[in-house]
C-alpha cells in the first residue's frame, strides 16, 4: 500500500461513524462543556487554570494550566462541529481521567495521595460520586464519541458521505 493510500485509509477510518443522528446531542454537550471550561482557564487562571492546578498538586501548573485550557477549547470546538470527532475525543478522555484521579480520588480516599492534595470537604464514596458527576458524564460521553464517531449530522459524516460518493475530501495536492 502506498503512503497516499495508507493516508486515505486512515482518514476514512477517522471519518467512519456508526453513531446515530442523536449523537449530535452528545457532541453538543461535550463541546459546550469543554469549550466553556477551556475558555474559563484563560479568563480566571487563578481559580480555574494554573492556580487551581497548583492547589491540587498538578506538576508544572504554569505550563499545564494553559495547555489543558487550549486542549479543552480546541477539542471542544472540534467535537461540537463534529470534525475529527474520534481524534478530538481522545485527549478529553485523558483529561477526565486525570481530573478524576487528581480531584475525586482524594475525596473517595479521605486524604491526598501521590502528588495530589487532600480534600477540603466531605469524603467517602457518596461525596466522591456527587462531586464527580460532571467528570464521569464527560468521560463516558467523550469515550462514546471516540468509539462511535460524530454521527450522521457531523462534519465527519458529511465528509464521509462525499468521499463515499466519489469525491476526494483529503486536503492537499
């Protein structure tokens, strides 16, 4: 297989979506939440970006705060549009796994661990699940999008339909 054919095959796999049109609702939820959170990390870095990262024990908070904000903003916009949905969902899954490990596990355990600070309020499984509800929802929704794609009502779906109809949707020569 030539490099160009391999690239086209990879592009086709990224555009593939078996998700129903209703995936639009999941894409919008994920896109709105992550775009908003990404923007807020820049608007109020002391409370939501680097300052928060420092308080919870994330290393290099001055670097990782803006980096995570940019990832959330960029991937959130891509997912809302349904462009490169599968690819854009993967960093958000990782983002939510880190959020759960760094902020919710200490609540479950009742104390900090590894690099992460201890909780400031109630602890235990019910407190953790209450505090983790958005993180868990976003983790599961981003995981769904990574596995199923953006759905028929997405830019990915449109590009795939054009490609299947004989039009070449690859950028470049």
